[in-house]
């Protein structure tokens, strides 16, 4: 049987928070000349700081 899904304030708040996330993909060059890609989920409010930190690294 299927489990009932609750749509209370708690569930709606979690859905709203998950929509405020952004994925950053950072490319790094390895010693052998190939590229490595890392992805990271960050909150939308701290997105600009994470991008600046990734560019400086």
C-alpha cells in the first residue's frame, strides 16, 4: 500500500527551502592535463561568496 503524504507547514517549508538551493560546478586541472569537475549544492543566499571563493582557488 502507498504511504500517505502529509502536506503540513513543515513539509511545505522543507520544499520551499529546497528550491532556494543552487548547484555550483567547479573545474580543476589535474597534473596530467585532464580536468576534474566537482559539484556542490549551496544555499541561494551564499551563492555569490561561494563563486568568488571558487574563482580565487
